[in-house]
C-alpha cells in the first residue's frame, strides 16, 4: 500500500485518503467525493478497528459489508482500497498505543474509556501505511475530528486533515452506519436528536445565551420523544470542547444518547 501511494506521489499526484470502518453510506461517499475533487488519486481504508470498541460495545455486531462497500467505491471511482485483517494490523505481540490529546478527555472520552486511544492508534498506523497528502473525516464525529487534528499537529504528521459536513437524510437524521440497527419506530424516535439540535440553534438565534437553558430544552425534546438514556447534551467551545456557561460566541452543541440499544451521536454549531 505504501509503495503504491509513494509511486503516485513520485508522479506528482496529490493523494487523498478516506479512513472508514466500512458499512459505507452517503456520508462516507461525500468524503470520497471531496477527496476526488481536491486530489489526483484517492485511497479508502475499510477496517473495523477492535481497539476503539469497549468490552461492552458493538464490535461483534458492527456491520461488515465488504462486497457492497467495494461495489459502491467502484461506482464512485477510487484508485485503491485497503482492507486489512485484524491480524495484519495488530499481529501477536502488538503493544504500542497512542496517548490521545487533551481534547479526547470529555464527552466521548468520558463515556467510552479507551475509545480515542484506539482511534489515535489506528489512524496513526493508517497514516503510516497510506502516506497521503490529505485525509478526510466527517463532522458527524466532531470530537474525533478535533482529536485527529490535534494529534496530527502535535506529532508533526505531514498531511492535512480535512473535515467535511455531516450528511443527513431529508428528515434530518445524520447518516451513520449504526442507523441500520434501528427499527422503524426507533428511527422515528431518533429524529428527536436533530430536532433538539435545530431547536437549540433557533433558541440561540432568538437571543437565548444561557447554555443551561439550551441544554435543558434539548433534553426535554429527547425525553419527549421517549429517549431516556442520554449520555450527554453538551454545549462546548468548538476548539477545546470545554463546556461553556454563556454563549458569547458560536459554540458546538453535541448529543450522545441511546435509542433502543443503539448509541447515536450528532452535533451542530450554534450561532
Ligand atoms: O470514524 C471512523 O469510522 C473511525 O473511527 C476511523 C477514523 C476509521 C478509525 O477507525
């Protein structure tokens, strides 16, 4: 893989890289599309990374749809797909991990201990294997994009991190590989997440500046839809993810909650 990418770069091609865990949807394809627009050759990785899943999370049931994924990528047109086995990425004796940056500590870091350690480790490994000029991530995993950006800066990684907008269904549901776990009734319930984020944004536009008031209103919307298990409704500084009390400038609203047995996350900029 590294030889292929180096040969492209030796030809003067700009290389774009889209790391994924497969179960591809329009959100992933929008990253590929952005990479295709800005680069001369595009590589995609498909790897369900075990080190970013906690012991009680959905690693075993995470959708693995390699044939369908390859079909989609052939249709949109990418130069190369890297789909390694777990043994190739983590052979016997593997024991080196990346300590994630500070921005990995709150929110997902708090709810999913070890998650970002696994993400940083696999992303750094993938960047070594696919030495691209630009790597593309989705804003849907907003904290992940900050974590990867910070890691790239702190470790002097020679590539640019590009973050692309979240892709939504017409009714607002953010695309996620985990949406396929939802029953039709749960899918309807899940719409409350985007509704809560929209309401937060509208309330801020109407002049509400208290983060506590906005959080409470957003929680009410989730509860109203029957979503009981809420990991967090946060309003945070978009660079550091520190909680803000009063919105003096644009802030990020982030939600993580469980719809049935499916954990979903979403976010939106307020202001
Ligand atoms: O966002 C994802 O799909 C994963 O966290 C990533 C970046 C491919 C690392 O496994």
